[in-house]
């Protein structure tokens, strides 16, 4: 099973609009995990946008070769591609169309669990855009703050 996906420049642009609160300037999206986490190349190396955690790990690999070496390890595959969950979702009968990724519903940041029982299939642009909107709205809240509502545009 291929654990990464690529999307068009337009799809990446639309999906990442709601992540403007992070410093993505000068970073070009190249591919994603099957869960929509985005790998971006910039002058500081390869960065990782974790859409589940709502964090940009900037320049954590100096180049594509270092990233590839990490993703070819069991630990790297599990951490950055969620390989075990992707394989489990496939075994469960979930399949992705060309414009789709897996997502967790409800989102973990809103109290959902990261587990096979919460994996769903969603449109890449919609899933990543909504994740960015949610993270933007709650990022300044102290941990444990009850969330009464969120707005999705």
C-alpha cells in the first residue's frame, strides 16, 4: 500500500488557506500522508504540517534524502505516515479515491480518539481546510478548556 499521496497545486493551495496563521511562506507542499499531513519543501529543508496536532515542524529534515531515510524506517512510517492505521483502515474496507484522505471523526483536538474506530474517508481539501480552521479557533485556549462551538466557513 502506498502511504503517501500527491495533489495538484490548486488543491494544496485551497487546503492550506486556513493554515495562514502558521508560517508556511516559502514552503512548497510536495506530498501528504494518507491522513492529510503535508510535507513541504523550503529553504530550511523539509517541513511537516501535522494536521492532527495543528503544528508545523519546520525544517526537520535537511533534504528529501533525509526525509526518505526517515520514512523508510518503521518508526518514521508510524510517526509521520500513520502506516499502521492506514493499513488497518484498508483492512476495514475503507478505500480512498484520488482526491480523498483519511481523517478522524470527531477530530482529536475536539476530544475524538486517534484510532481505527474513528477513521473516516474525506475530501483532502475539505479535511485539511476544516482542520486548519478548528486549530486556528482553539490554539489560544488553555488545555482542557471546554469548547462550546466552532465555526466552519
